[in-house]
C-alpha cells in the first residue's frame, strides 16, 4: 500500500482519485488497516499474557518493578521514589 504515501508526497487528496479506482483503493486500504489492527491486538494480548504468566521469582520481581514505575501511588516505595524524583527535578 504505497499509494497513500505517494498521494501525500505529491499533495493529492484521496477524493481526486477517479471513481473507478477509488472504490478498489478504499476497499484495499480498509482491508489492510483491519489486518494491521487485528495483528496489533493479537500481539498486545500475547504480550499481556506473557507478562502475567508464571510464578517464578523473576516474574514477581518484574511485576513489582512494573507497578513501582508505572503506578507509584500504589506502594510506599513507589510514593517515596516518586516524591524524590519530582523534588529533585
């Protein structure tokens, strides 16, 4: 699907595509966008499942570190670290 890049490069609006080609272009573009969206969702689900599976020490440590960095308000060490960083900046 190099057509959108070419249209952007030349500054041509998609509305100026001839009606005979516009139907095929929009149909193909929508199909490709749907495929990309489905693949991204599948990868996102696989990543989430991978992060939360297992019971080993590394999985617990990774989960704790993730929560510490992304949700500092949920733990005392997270709150302390958050305040240290915000005060020093």
